[in-house]
C-alpha cells in the first residue's frame, strides 16, 4: 500500500487504491477548517462562505485521492492540470473567505506568527513565491523526477496548496493591513500574478511534442495520445484558470465601482 499517489508504471485499473497519507492530510485540513470556521461563524462569517469552505475541503480530497490522484501522478497531464487549478486557484480562496474573521482576530496582536505571515504575504513576495512554485513544478525534468516518488508527488501537491494560500491571502485576508493595497491594486496584483501560469498553459497548448516523459511513456489510459492529453492539460489550465481569476476580478470590480466593499475587507481590524 502506498501512502501517497505516485507514478507506478503499472497498467491502469479501476480497482480502488487506498492512500493513508491523503486521508491524513485531508483530515488535518478538515479539523483546522472546522475549528477556524466555527469561530468565524460567531464573528459574522456568512453561511455561504462556510459551506464554500467545506466544498473546498471536499475538492482537495477528490483531486488528491483515488482515482484522480493516481491518474494525475502517472497517467494524464490533464488530470495533473485539474489538480493544479483546484489546489492553487480554487480551493485557497474558498478556504480563506470562510475563515477570514477568525484569522483577522488571531493576528490582531503583534507577535512572531504575525511577523512571519506579514513577510510572506507582502503582495510582491507572495506573487513571486506563487510563480516560482508554479514554474518549478511544471518544469519537465522536475515533473518527471517528482511524480514517480511518493515524497516528490506529495511535495508538489503541498506546494501548490501553500502557494495558492499565499497568492490569495493579500487579497482576501488583508492582515496586516496595507492601506496602499486598494481594490484596483488588488485586481492588478491578481492579474499580474497569474500571467506566468497562463504562459505555462500556452506552452503546453502550442508544443507539437510531449513535454513530460512521465506521461508520454505512461501505460495507455484512453484513446488519447500523450500530445492530445498535453493539449487538453494546457486548455484546462488556461480556461479554468481564466474563469476563476477573471470571475473574481469581475466581482471585485463591480463591488468596488458600486461602493460595496471599499478598499478594506469588512473583517479587517480598524486602522490605528
């Protein structure tokens, strides 16, 4: 029994596989979310945000566990792209929105934790870290070496989730408060921070040869060729990423232009 999904090189089978490491990670995420979200609900977090957070936990579970997890690790680049979109772009904002009031309250007082988070979530730092993670984990040699290893596959999946939380934190949590980081600047930050992953998707779409040996040489899963699967992966990253990013930018724009949200999220502490 494997503890994490990795490329096995074996022909695909629909017999269920069990990954205790995935269950443990999802259980830890669920318990942390349960604790923070309960506190956030008492502080005014909406029911919609609460259930959105649980949907995010469920999505993380689905993309890491069987069958999508092993498909992404060793058979289909398109499944790997779905993992990236969920772990880096979709689940993090849902989780942060659900627990934002609790995070703001926890970090209201100065301390070591607040200082570390403040440093890592400086918009420029967070954007750079997200893009470094996105680029590094899509370099062919990194993918080909990481996916056959349970530790390597676990590292890639975890980095995507951490990178996504860093990317979305300055926009959704705003602790510590940065008065200069207004809503228009946030929209620009989000757009610029995702250009690199869009470029990665375009490369996957236009290349006329398979980029990743791990998927090119994988046991056949369907009638798709490795190149067709790679093009589908690029399309998933491009289209799904655009829907998430520009959907949120659109909401931010109309809320800002309508004077609904202002420059500081409702849960942010008052300025000194």
